[in-house]
C-alpha cells in the first residue's frame, strides 16, 4: 500500500475556510450565469455531457464551465481534508477524492453517504460510492481540461457531497 504523505499542525478550521471559499466561488459562477444553470442543471442534472463539451469546444457555449468545476472539485477535496484533520489531526496530501474518502472509518463514511441520501432521495448507499469514484480526479482533470477535452463531471452530486461534508464538519460521527 502506498504511504500517503501528511501535513501535521494544520487546523481543521483553516482547511475548512479555504474549502468554503472555493465552494463560494463555485456558487458565484453558477448563480451569476443563468445559461450555466440551465445547461448543467436542466440539460443533464448529474453530468456534464459530451454534447456540452462539444458546444464549449465549438465556441457555441462560452460559459465558465472549467472554473466552475475546478472550484467545486477543489472545495470537495478541501472539505474531505478538513474533516480528516478534525478527526485525525492529519491532512493527507493528494487530490484523489476516492483515496481521501477511503481514509475515513466506516461510521464516518456511512455518515457522509447518509447525508447525501438525506439531501437527495434518489441517492443511495450503492450509487454514492460509485459517484465518488466518478468524480475522484475531477480537480486534476479539469485543471488540465485544455489538454484533453473529454472530461465529464457530476456537478449536482458534487454540490450534494459538499453539503453533506459541511454537516459532518458541524457534527462529526
């Protein structure tokens, strides 16, 4: 098993502050762009589809999708790290959400998943784990979107996961 480097001495509140800032940036981008909301949340509620990517590449769509996803994905990473710091005192390095999620004890994982299910009844214990896997490398993938333009991202699910993590930080399992 690969040893994960960690930062010690970080405060959970500090990491959470940065997570909130990135999520706030995500909310500003989506709130100030009606077309972004229409395209992402109505066209395909859980995924940025290849059709949307084609519109971006062709110039037909000029909305700030890449910064939107990058801010959301990084806020998720930071929220997971803030919760890890709060529970363990250590902040692992790395961007993979699946790896970060895997560092929690089972009761904490169940609490995060249950939080997602409480927010959206269409989610369940089986698909939340699968969805985390699907967005696990979103921050890296979307930061380098200009290199390969075939990324997808589950924006609605990412926002739901943020809300669940925010609740867990208030009341850790």
